[in-house]
C-alpha cells in the first residue's frame, strides 16, 4: 500500500474546534464526499489555521450537511522558521493559481500580488474580493494536502509601488533579474526574513526596477536560463527554503 493511501485526510475549517462535534453545511458535506472521498465513519484531521487541530470521525453525512465527531487534539506541523514573503507581479490566472498552491506548500507566509508595467492581467475592482477568496481556497486546499497548518496571508492586489511601501523595512529584499551577476543561492543569510520579488511573463520593466531599487531590493539570478513566471516563483521559494528554511 502506498504512503498516500495511509495518510489521514485533512480538512480546513475556519472556525472554533473546542467542542465535541462540528456541524458542516451542505457545501462542506459535498466537499467531503466528492473531493475528499469520505464516507460516514471515516477518520480525518480537522484544522483551523489558528493553532487547533483535532482528530475527527464523520459521524453523520447527508446532502444538506454533515457532522464531525471531534476527538483528541493533533499536534500541528510547525511553520518554517524562515519568514518568506513573495511579491508576485500578476501573471495569467492559471499561472497565479499554481504559484499560490506551490508557495503554500513551500512555506511562504505572505503572498503579495502586484501590478507591474508588463502585467497583462488587470482585475476589475468588483472582482478583487472574489479573486483573493479564490486564491485563499487554493491555499487552504494546499494546506490540507501538504500538512501545513496555517495558510499564507494573501493580500489584495495593488500597484507595485504601493505594495512596496507596505513591506517591512528590516528584512532582506531580493528581486529576480536574469541579467544579475549574483545567484539567489549565494545571497547572505537573511536574519529577519526575506522578500522575493518576481516579475510577470515579460519580466520587470525599467520603471519597475526604479521602484524596486528605491525600495532597496538587491538583484539575483536563478541561473543562465530564462524561466516562466510560475517556474521562477516556485524555484526561488524552494531555493530560499533549502538555503535558510526547513527544506
């Protein structure tokens, strides 16, 4: 039997887990049956991203809802010691979905989507909240899969310059530049965390680099090949965690 079949299913629920039972609504019951493939009597781990994890059993399951019987507490997986923030210039929607999923698996604490000069994606104001909620659901599902307890914070997309002003001042800041001389893996150890800035499909424009330079970003390369935006983001996060985090 494979390790995957032995792994206990995890379910993210954004509410209190202190009682003996947890009622689920119709949408959550549908998710249990059709996505997680659970049935009445199956075991799982419920977690809320606030520090609480509980062993649980599906005690009732109907079309309009379900009930979990909450049992012993379960020790949450510790977060990576590396405070990693990803500033990602918005690529195509499917690429951004992939970035959110993999950044969650790689322990990124904060994802900051930004508009840069070459960003081809512009999200209408009336769709912003729905898009952020979509990314949050992706990150929650990624936590269920990888064992992580707390999904990353995902902020509302903003112009690059506006987002840079909101970043902490005491962390290392690196922006990926294929023409840079120094490689990301050779950067000094970031004592107080690190912010990685990744461009969109067309890379950062000269005006973007002026803003990044003003915000004290150093430049680093991933090597001789030009990577797609989503590949660059995933690779950079993996290198950072391997060098200074928990990989």
